[in-house]
């Protein structure tokens, strides 16, 4: 099954996503992260937290993901998009 998530706060360690689907903490997800140039970074991530949002929010859930496996070339491509760390 393939799902699209609205992402926020992307880093080399993980990201926050918004979803209408509940995903249990501890779940392991295979993700394709779309980069600005429309290329894809494939990785695995673990759900580390999930919060139900207010009824008037744009999504039903806010979910924290921690990247658990990503190929080195994909790490480098993601890092180049993110820019230098503060």
C-alpha cells in the first residue's frame, strides 16, 4: 500500500509527517522521500511518536519518524538538499 504524507521538519535523523491514517508507534515504514528536483530518496523509518490532532486540523494525525536505514548516496543527496547544519 502506498500513502502520501505531508512532511515537515525533515532532517538526516527523521521527519514529522501529517496523515489521516493512524500509524502505531513502533511501526516500521518503507518511504520514498521526494526531493525538490522530483528525485526520490528511499529509506526505512520507525514511528517514534504519534499525536491525534484537533478535528479542524488539515490532517487527523501528526507523526514523528526516525530514519533507520538509508543508502549512503541517498544520505548525501538528502544532506545536499537540507543544506549546512546550524
